[in-house]
């Protein structure tokens, strides 16, 4: 057992009102720049709907994530190293700009420069890519609130799949019966396929907290990660030619602050905290034969931070006591493992995603209320969860690889919580049979209620501060220790720059002054050993004064 | 059609309506929500240019067709930015208006109380509310070639 810490997130979808505050604040903080106009590290999509980029969860088309080969081993769905090498210079399987959306602005100049006329001037849309006039035909969130779903609802890959495979296909009314919002960020997977796809080894998973990052110096813009990520949460910056992705706001996490999306979340539906997991077991968990077993396999990876054996192993593996304490108070561990109400998004991609979702009960409740039932009554709710197979099978396709029983179990726990707490709120005798019917005790139900409904800022975000004293050691290991799949012949084994020099380690950049360079190149004499001591690194110059070496010594380097 | 002008998701009153992020997260300009049946009746598809016309005025905007709208009702979220993506109207040849182009304020008794603070009526003032929010208008699919 090798214990590692992972910062994870849980989002409680029942609370999401689709206000997009997370998207806007994230965009303002991270991607409000040229080259990434079309990029939303955080987006909120209306489901059922196509999402952003369009139909990203259709892996028959985009070939993201992992699959098992005939021998039952993990292989990238987009193809292994040989195929990658042969097709390195074309990366055809990835969304086009039109699948994200063509970013636009407006001709604001016209508002002040238009000639006098009868009508007030307006700013018409202009493409930010071509600068030409354009008609807006797709955006980062076109099908918001099911707008256009009549024409395009069937293009949702999940709906397509249910129609194709399930017995509900005849009774297809469900885009007319329910709707919920799905906020998405990078999943910071335990088994990231983007990292394994990168020919340059530029993507790494941080040892200390599991955040997946792109090293901007090592990225060579092959764009294989865009194909490799099944969630399409790695984006290509068309100005710099490098990949960029959600950083889980690591500069904030390191000082104990929640991510921007969590901090600004109006519905307070996001939870941040630590998971402890067994890094040695990740590959085996991602390789289980039946994709419906992946959720349980992923849960089994999460270690109990109160177990003395786990604590001892964690200490041995360098996890410090304040982090272990945070792991014990972790809201995400509680929701995912203790109460088992949070589910991973698309576990069938086998990437072991670490952003979890409490599936929404509201589609069921809303429907009951519309039909005039008492939507908080346990009997009605439980019956409805069983009867409303269509929302349940939709949620199952998103969160449990189609296993409706797991979703029903989660919804029943949430329903039991509502029914049990209603008795308490109304001053009636609480019915302990309700928690028992879902395998929980009353204290547990109340604790879960507190966490889901009342939790304050420091209960929702339990983020241990980074250990600065470990930074140097972590830096030194950052190049070797990439992920649990980096063993020899493992699918993540790309450490040595498999595609020649350009894919290897970056050459350190030295900045020399124009004068120093010219002098060195034009001088007829041999370079004396001491002659380079006058070089100055402008990157370290604070702009104050004239550092030694910025200009040649008087008399040196004069034209002859 | 019953023409309603409810509050928008993408702004607070008329503020932030012209924010580029907000526009990129929505339809990027004035939009009219309508039911599939009504859209079919005027042969309008999602995102087609349509004109809302009645005796008060005209609004040009793009259609959002969704089954979440009941038949016979259209929504034009109020205070959509009038300087952003509003083409000229086919009906009048002039600028395509705003949500209030198709509404008219009728006097009601509470407007006439007057004499004290919140009892005095003035346009855009925190007094007795107007009653211009429930109108009837015709919605037409217009030529998809628009001029500004």
C-alpha cells in the first residue's frame, strides 16, 4: 500500500441553480486572454443537452479515455504509442472550434463612430477569430435551460444511448419531464488519460495533492491530450500553441483557500477536501472487467483516514499530521464513501475522476409536485424513484456506467433524509424506521443533512495548507514520479521523451544581453574563462540600477 | 401571442446585459422564447430571426424554441441590450426595438394616488408598478438576411 493524498471536489447537483457564477469568475481569473477566448475551464451545462464542447461524452466519436484490450489491459482509446507515433503530426480526432464555439465580440466602435441617422447605432457581432461579421449560431452554453431542445435534444449522447439500448426508448418523453444543471471542471483523475496521451511528458500529477497540471515549458502542442481527455477539459491555446487546463486553483489551495469556482458558488453546492488513496491499487481498479464495477472499485481505492493502519502507512509515505487531520474531517470523503451519496462522472472512461456529484433528486420531486403529490412523503418519493425509470437511467448513464440500482440507492438515501428531517422540522416524532430502510442510523442521517444543507464555509472547504518546507524535495521528484502508471511498459510511461529531442526535457533558457552576445561572437581573441562572468540574467533584474555586465566595460567591445 | 417580459437570467435589471461573458453563455443577443407548436405555425426554427409586432411597436430578435414554453405564450426577457445585435426591422425599416417597444403603459388607479414618495408614479421610478407586462403581439418569421 502506498498512501497518497488527493484534493477532491463534490458538487451537490440538487443545489445548482445554473447561474454560471463559477464559470464567469473562473474565466475572469484564468482564461480572459487572447488564444483562449473559447476556453471555459469551468462550464455549466443543462442536461439533457449536448454540453460543451458539443457531444463531448460521445467517446465513439472523440475516442477519449481508456479501454481494455483483448488481454484485459488498459489501453488509450485513441490508440497506443505506435499509432501515436505514426499519426503524430495530425491529430484529427478532436473537437473543432465550431464544436466548442466560435468566440465573438461586437463592433463597439460603431456605437460612437456611426454617422448621424434616424436610428440609434448598434454593435453587430464580429468573430474574434476572423474579425468578420458573423451571426451567432452556437455559444459556450447554447442549449441553456433546454432552449432549442426540441430540435437538438436528441443529439445528447446520453439520450442517444438510452434510446438505442434501453427498454425506455419507446416512452421517450424525458426531455420534457426533467432538467438539471451539470457544472464541470477538470476531474483531476487518479488515472489521467491526458497525461498518458502526451508524447512530451508535459502533463504531470502533483505528488502532494494530485492536481493534474500542464508544464508549459515542456508542452510542444501535439494536442494528443485534447483527444485523450474524455471530458474535453484540456484546451489548446491557439496563440501560444500549448495546452492549458483547469489548475484546481492550486495557488489558492496551497494557502488553504478554496478554488475560485467554489469560493464564488452562490448555491454553496461545492465541497473541497482530501481523499487518501492507495496509489499501488489504481491500475488494478481501473482495469476491472465490467465497467459497472468501476464505481465500487474507485470507492475501494479511497482509504479510511481513521484506520490506524492507514494512518501509519500515510505517515511512512510522508503525509504530515495536519493533512491526515484534514483527511479525517474531509467533507468529500464523507459524501463519497461514508454516506455513499456522491458519484463519479462517467466512471466507464476508466480515468478514476476525482470530482464527484451528488445526483439530483429534484427531477423526481418536481414531477411529483406537478402531479399534485406530497413530494416530501417517504412513501410517495420512494415509489416515484422506482417508477421514474427515465430520469434514473439518464443519471445512471452519467454517473454509474448505466447501473440504475446504484443511482436508486443514492436517491433513496437523499429521499430518506428529506422525509426523516421533515418530521423533526415539524416537531413530530422522528421515525427511525426511515433511516433504517436505507441502511443508515439516525445520527448518520442527521450528520449528512448538516453537511448537505447547513455546512458552513470551513466545513465545506477543508483544505490543508501546503508544506513549503517540502517544496524542494517535491520539485526534485517531480520529473520521475509522475503517476501510478509510470512503471516500465505501463500505459503512462512516457518519461524519456519518446519522440526525439523535441519531446524531451526543456533546455534551460539563458538570457544574454545583446552587447555581451555580440562581443563574444565578434571578439577575435579566445574567450577567457572569466569573460562570461559579466553575463547578466535579465530575468532576475528588478529594473533598479545597472547590474554588472549589462553594458560592456569601457573600452571593451568597441568597434575596431 | 401573449407577450411577456419576465426577468432575465443574464442580468440584474439592465445591468451586465452587455457583458461579453454573459452574452457568450447565452444566445449572444435579444432572444424570444417560444413553444415548438408556435414556432412550427410560423415555420421558424431555433435561432431564426423573428419580429414581434403589435400596434405599439416592433422588436427584432432571434427565436429560442423550447418545449418548456407553453403554447400561445412568448417570453422576451426584459431589458435586453438595445445596442447589441439589434438589426433593422422588416416591418418599419427602422431599428428593431427593445422589449418595451411592444408594450404600452396604461394608467391604473394606483398611479393616480400621488402626493407621497412611493405613491407617486413616474417612469422607471420606485412607485406603483406599471401594467405593461402582459400584452398581445404577433410573432412573424422574417427574412433571415438582416441589415444593421
